[in-house]
C-alpha cells in the first residue's frame, strides 16, 4: 500500500492526494508537518532530509518532491491519460508543472503566507499587493495558453493540470483584486466538476 506523509491542508500534499484519487490508487495518509510535527524526527529525516511534506513510500521506494511524486504516480497508473502517451503533449504538461513551481509559486508564496498565515495586524500589505499584481500577470499566461483547450495540455485532463489547479485555486479564492480571465475561469469550473478535485483541493484554506 502506498504511504503518504503530509497534512491534508498543504498545497503540495493536496497535489498528491488529488492525483491518487484521479488514478484510483489506494493510499494510507499519515498527518505530518506544522501542528502535527513528525517532520523533524530522525525517522522522518531519513526518509526526507528536507523535513518537508509530502513524502511517499511504496514497497521500500521513497520519494519526495510533490511534482516528482505526481509524475511517478501518473506514469505508473495513468499511462495514456494523466501521463500523456504523446511525447509533445507530455512535454507540454511537464512544462506547466515546472512553471507552477518555478514561476507562479515564488510570486504567490508571499501572498499566501501574508493573507493566510500572518495575523492581520502584522501583514505587509504593500509586499502582498505587489506579489498579487505579479500573480495576476502570470495567471494571464495560463489564461492565454487555455484559449481553445479544455485543459492545460489539450483536450484531456493530465498531470499538468494538477499543480496549476492547486495553486490557482488558492489564488482564485483569496480576497484579492484579480484580472477577469475567461479561459482560466472556465478551466477552474471544469476542475471543480471533478470529484477528486472537490474532495482534496476545494476545501477550507488554512
Ligand atoms: N518542493 C517541495 C516543497 C514542499 C513544501 O514546501 N512543503 C511544505 C508544505 S506545502 C512543508 O512541508 N512545510 C513545512 C510543514 O508543513 O511543516 C514539494 O513540492 O514537495
């Protein structure tokens, strides 16, 4: 049985949980991180020296980094579906996974931490608003890429939608000024129609 360590309110853990559910892959989840601790124990650090979540273990095989985990699970259980068979479609999906981590997340992190994890009286609203403006610009690239497609890598839902879906869902649900993006809104609505997204991602922000 696949084991997943990580609290269910972590955006990176949610990617893995959503992915497993889409794939019908059974798993056992152990709470870890923030209020649950665990991540600083020597046993956990042996699995994941970063002391972060998520981490998975399957028949002695240990993996951390949420996008690597999503790729592994998609390749194992979702060949031709979440893991596109066409090399170029797969590269397209892959590109948006890297972009979510390398471009969108660095801009979004100060917004999330500022509005969700920082008491109102301690918030640096100038920094939050600057980062939010950058996020608005970046989300425009996703909107443009979604023109004429149902999902980020084409007509089919793929692994490429998972990290973007998790981060942009948060962006769309925080009290922010946002440009109105029709393609992005239609894509988000499609994600909300997916039971696995609704169960693991469309939950309380905390
Ligand atoms: N690049 C890593 C980042 C992992 C990460 O930053 N995880 C956060 C939660 S989203 C974490 O472990 N924070 C510390 C904690 O929860 O104790 C990944 O995608 O898996």
